[in-house]
């Protein structure tokens, strides 16, 4: 737990951490101001509804339009695709630069490789949870600003959205934990993750039509359940949680194996 | 129980054997020197003992536990070669993290960080980031982290490389003063330096254990190394050969020479030599009981 706690120090007490936070805040403040703040108007816009339909299907549009707090509806759609993107950037340097600098050796004299690997992963998940909570709290604030009566429904929807986002981010963070073991820097880890994701995507896209029995492979990729997730209602959204949970478990197991096997 | 045991230890990389069937056992006690030319396997041996790399063959144990074992946390410490702290976070904060990982409470961690920084004369650098420190200061901070808590064994890989003579001496003094409770294993190229405080020498070459020498024992074998003030020593060396007990004289670099004598029949040969020098109006720069570490191992 000491290692997980220290991840917060690494984020809040370093220039790189603050730059990441500032970038995150700037992007979200623009999105919150220009998309979420005007959410109720957008959801009545036929063109935008069609765009959402492209992502979610008709049933998805109906589900989302039925949400009582439009600010959270828009946030849910944005967050589902943007948070994974932030996750890849924010969590890229779990062990990479510490390994190339030799800092990991100093830590390894006091903590096992498992403690380092899982400690850093847990730390990153805690940080992302705090970011989710901070962002959704702002969204609730915007919703109440428009209509104070939506406070209660905002809270229950926020719990639903936060839980789902936390689960969605698990495999992305686990993937970055894995590639961070192989990389020498955060940038290299991000490149590795991108290459891995694209190669798997192309491979599966080529393989699935030729061998229909292998279509289940599409569930290998983190985020493969996102469009299906938008078609689910309420806590039923967690019925797909087994996919990211399994992806994260497998990625963490492979990452742990690489961490145990490799040189520090 | 031996402090360190290695049995047929080998480490092979794709195109190179870094350690080749090394077997040794080391007892706790006085500082131990690990020497050898570049590429001899010194760093690899230290890395295996710390658990940073895994041996290809053979086995090793430190304080009865396999390298990398959680049981060694806080008991085995090290200054790994070129390992650096995170350049962005303050020295004090990072050392407190290490102390916390060694199960120290907040107050104890702060005290111990202050203690080790004081030992390396860097208390003022506590709130500075490593990126703001000079190479020598960063090295001393890295040595400070190895002394956190009360480790029983500390492996120091080239601890004095890049340090100025004043700091080299302070590190040497630090090792000597901490040797009562901690066994240091020090790797270095500076044999003169190691000779000053190490009693056991592990000599590696091409990944193989060439020698394991107990300096305190070999110093009894009837050698005196002397360096005279005057540069032309030909005549005095010839006269020295005729001293009773002298069996051989080997010329060394820079006017020094090693005198071999029969210690069993002339146990006070050193006094005899001093009298000889006085009688011949000779002054000397230094006299060493035994031969230098360099002579013992390489000639």
C-alpha cells in the first residue's frame, strides 16, 4: 500500500504530474462548458441524436434519452471514450522510467516485484478514481445549476457511471502496467500499447471472417464492450463487467509474469 | 550460517558468459573487496545477490535466503551501479519512502533519513531534488539510502567512482565506522583504496573466481614493501640483498620494491631494516607489512 500511496505523491508533487493534471482539467473544462453544460439542448437536437445512434444503435439512443439528467448522459458518452484515452497517457509510466534509471533497484531492496507491480497499478487506479469523482462532481454541479430537483437522480446516476468507468479503465491500466514492464520510458510504453492494440485489432478483423468460431477473439481488446455498454440500462450495464475484469486479470497476470522474469 | 553462499553460479547473456561457475562462501565481519577488470563479473555477481537478475545456473543465498526474497528486505542493502533516485522528487521524500517500505513509522523514518544524510554530510540536500545535485552528491545520497535502517549486509558497487579525494576518504571512514554492525562488500578498481579497509578480497576475472584472499593472513608471509625517498636505488638494493634473512627483492613501479625474507628465523626483520636504512643515511616514503594488494593478486 505504501507504493500505491506514493503514486499520489508522484502525481501531485512533480511537474510532469501537474502538467498531466492541467491537460486533463483543460480538456474536461472545455467539454463540460460547451457540451455537458448545454446537454439538455443537444439531446433534443436530431442530428446529434443520430450521431449518438451511430455509436449506440437505436435502442441505445432511447435508453440514453430516457436518463433524467442529460448532463450525465452526455458525460457518460464522452467519458466512456475519453477516459480510456487519458488512462493510456496517464498510466504509461508505471515502472518504465524507474527501471531504466535504476530507481526500481533501490525500491526492490525494500519491496518485492509483486508489491511494486501491483502497488503501482492500484495507485494508478486510485488516481483515476479520484479524477472520475472530481469530474462527475462537476457534472452534478452543472446539472443542479440548471435544475436543483435533479440532485437525487444525479447521485444515483453518478454512482452508476463512476462504477462503470472504474471497471472500463481496469484493462487499459493493466495493459499499461504490462507494456511499462517492457518499455524504457512512458513514451515508449504508449507506443508499445498503440502497436499492440492496432496489431491485435487488424489480426482479429482478418481472422474473424475466415474462422467464425473465433469471433470471441474480438473481446480480447480493451474497450471492445463499449458500444454494447451504451445499449444497457441502469445497473444492467454491469452485466458486461466480466469482460474488462477478465481482460484486466489476464493482462495483469502476463505483466506480473514479465515483471518476475525480467531483469531490473 | 555463512552470510553469502554461491554454488556453481553462472549467468549467461545471449552472447556472453558474465559469471562462470562461481562458488564461494563469505562470513560476516570485516569489509570484503570485490575486484577484477572491467567485464570481470563483479556487477553481475552483485546483481544476482540483490535479486535484480536471475542466475542461469547454480544457486546463491544471502543470510540463508534466496536473492530477492522478502525476508531480506531491510537486512540486505546495496548501492547498485548507476542507480539513481527519481530526479523530480526531493531526496528526503524518496528516502522516507524507502524507510517506510522498511516498515519504519513516520517519526522513525524522518529520524533515520536525517541520520543517513548526516553520515554522508548532505543534510542540507534533504529538500533538494536529485536533479539539482552534482554527480558526487548524488552518489553520496545513493550511499545514504543503503544505510537506512540497520542492514546486516551492504553491497556497494563502485561507491567512490567519480568522487573527489576528500569524499573518497569520508566514504572509507564511513564504511570502517559502520563495519561493527554491518558487513560491507565493496566493488572497486581502486586496489590501494580497498587495501586500506578490506580484509578479504574476492578476485573475479572473465566471470570466474580467480582467488579469495585473506589479506590479514597473507601479510604474515614475510614480505615488506618499501619505497625510498631517493630515486636511484640500485646500490641500496644490492646491499639489502646481503641483509640476513633476505631471500629475494622484487623491483616495483616508481622506485618501490618488495623484500621477501624468512620470517621464521627473522621475526623482527622490520626493525633490522630500519636500522640498516639509518646506518646508510636512507630515508623512506613508506613501508608496508606484506605486499600491496596489486602485487599479491596480479604478480
